[in-house]
C-alpha cells in the first residue's frame, strides 16, 4: 500500500527511462546490457512471486528457465518450426513440472525446500547433458539467419529490447494485480506464518502451488526469450545453478516480495556484472561466483530486506507519511 | 450440540498429554478451560482446532465429524482460534492482517476491506489500522488476533489465553470485547489462567490436570471442589491471599 503510492511517480519515471534507453544508448554494447538487464528482471520478477511474496525460496528455478529455453530450439532442430512455437510448449511443460515438483517439496519448509529445488534442477541439468535428442552436453542451436520475421532472429538487439520490455511490463502488471487480490494477501500471509494462515482458512498448499505455476510459466517464457535471442542453449546456460542463484540474488538485492524489487536489483547487478566481466576479461564466469558471493554476504549482513528496506530506513518517516495517507 | 468431543486422547510417544477428555458445548455458551501449566489444555485445544490429529477419540462440530479435518477446513466450517503466543503477520499492516481473515467469506477486495474495517472498529483497533502489526504491543497483538479470527465469521471461537499479560484496565476492556463477540452470537471456549476472567465470563468450566478432565461445572462450584483445589486452585488461591496481605 505504501510502496504502491510512493512508487507511483517513480514507476512512471522508470517506464519513461526504459522506453527511451535504446534511443539514448544506441551503441550495441549498451543495448546488449539493456537486453540482458530486461531478461534478468523478467526472471527475477517471475521468481519473486513464489520466492519473494510467498517466501518459498526456490534455488532451482533454472529448471523452468531451462525448459523454456530448450523448447523453442528443440522444435526448430527437429522440425524446422519457428522457435516461438516452443514458447507455449515450454510454459505447458514448466507448469506440469511445477505441479509435480510442488506437491512433494512444499511439504518441506525453509532450507529443506530450497535444497530440494536445487537437487531437482541439478538432476534435470545432468539428465539433459546426456540426452541425445536435446544435443546432450553440446546443446541446441537456432536458425542462423532468419527465414522471416516469425523466426524472431534479428541482427539488431533493438527488437529484442522492446519485446522483452513488453513481457516485463505484462509480468509486472499481473504481479500488481495479484498483489491486490485475495491470492496476493494469502501469499504474504503464508510467508508471515503458515500455522496462523491455515487457522484463518488459507489453503496453504494450494496457494503455494498456484504461485509456483504462475512463477514457472513466466520463468519459462524468460528462458524461451533467452534462447531465441541467443540462438543457442546448453545444459549449463539453461539449467545451471548460476541461473537460479542470479534470480534469488537480484530479487533479494532489490527487495524480495515487492513489486519493483527485482527490477531495482537487476538495475544494480547487471551493469555491475557486465562491468566486472569487461574489466577482467576472460575469467568472467569464475568472477561471477565471487560477485554473487560478495553480494550475498553484504545483503545478509547489512540489509536482509534489500534496497527497498534501505529506502524505508533512510527516507524520514514524516516525509513518507505524506504518500502513505 | 455445537461442539462435541468424546474420549479425545493425544499421545506423544508414551506421554499422554490429553487422556480421554470430553467436552460438549451448546450453541451460545461460553465455556472455560482451566488447569495448571502443562495440564494438557493447549494440546486439547489444538485437537479441537484441527491443528493436531488426536491419537484416539472423536470430535464433531455441528453434527459433522471433524476429528481429522485440517485447520483450514475448521476455519471454513466456522471454528476460529487464537494462539497462546500471538501469531500476527508482523510485516503486514493491521488492516491487511484482518483482511486475510475477512477474505475467507468475502472473496472480493472491496467487500473484504469493508468487512475488515467493521471488525477493526468493533475490536478497538481503528487508531492502529495502518500500522505494521509488529509495531503493536502485547495487548494490541492479542486484540489483532481476535479481530483476525472474528473476520472469518466463526460460529465457535477458541481463545487460547488471549487475555493473559494485560494490565487491569486492558483486561476489563478485553472482557468487554469477549462479551460483545458473544452477544453477536459466537460460541466461545476460552483457556485462561486468570480466575477473574473465568468467573466473570463463563457459566461452565472444565478443569484439566495431567491430561485428564478432573472436574466440570459452574465456576463457583468448581472452585470449591476438593480435587481442583488440590490440583491447582488451592495453591493459586493461597498465593493470591498471600499477595493481598
């Protein structure tokens, strides 16, 4: 309620900034950072529904991202169909997986749930690494040159930028709608206390699974967008643990369980990550681990609520009350 | 009979926290559950609320067997409960806390909010409506718990020491609140240590000791019961008298 009214003008500013970014920074290097940022923001916002609002910290969301990423390129490889045919298929498989995974793992709480999700994602990664139909360890490739617009294979990053931005806007709009509905209240209640929630008639298990389905569907879309844009996917870039950890870190950095938290987190992490990778060159991926580790330490030590909480603490109460009223 | 529990037993390994306990509550009653610490009141309470499945025995609510029903099913059929240690949703506002309860019978946001506002006004939390639950003190939290349950429109409310830890003035206000809720037609079962609450609110009490119901009846009679004095009240009254002197 507070974040909503206070964030109103800020959101408009942000939207204007995002819309005009490619115009201001038309250089391909900066455009690529923008596209990477949007993709990270979509994944983290999708994770946020179940990991942030409902407080069920999944560290295995790469399972949905990977499925979403493989589906388009698999259809292209097998039947030469336009990759985007794979998007709904990826969603369907991810949703099915969410139900199958959700029923047993949601009986676990806290760390046990997180560990179970890591285990499942790793199993799928290893399985894809040996499965010949999906290219085993080598992975899959998309169309090298576009046969038409429907292949969504563009030379410039510009079309991707606006497609991704539209998906992000749609996801945030849905999340905003969820936040205001009974479903959203139930999610926050579950995070605050399962026992008390149940005593008030909140169908905890069912609500968690619904949240995971919503989250899985959008994470899958993020994966599809990634592989369609990159034209390549392998077990590590689809199902690797870094994919999952990145979603968690971005959401936690910005503020898990807030509408714009993941977006703010991506706004900080992605430029930072790109910069460190550029400065230190080749040893990039190892450095990513170090960066993530450092961020985890800083968040855990100084501000478990993320940047949004920091805002709560820094901005004087009186000043905020004006918005809250 | 609104609530009827027969021969309820709850054992943890070899320890029987509740042993062969019965309770029968008519619609419109206020029934007290008393007994020394560790007597099994809360365990029995948790069985009645669906939070624990009894090892043996049968519990029926409004003629329906609810022995194995989940806590959320209990809430749906009209059994609401508070917790001994308030379990308010700390990072949500008072209004949002109550709205979670209100959503049970009012699926739409505006209806739920309107209902929650009415309940908040009734429970005297109007001034704190937009505060975080975590900013409330103990009395506020206990009130919020009651408000949240009340928002689910229960037929039966199980209050687990909801009036403990209050100052004399707060206690009087809380007793008045329980009365108001009762007058709204809600049947109440109340676990309480404070005899003043039991004496003023209830017409019938059950006394627990070591997992057994050792006495039941009018509070003024139970207080005179030898077994009860022996088990619990004797010592309590004795200390009370000492304090007054």
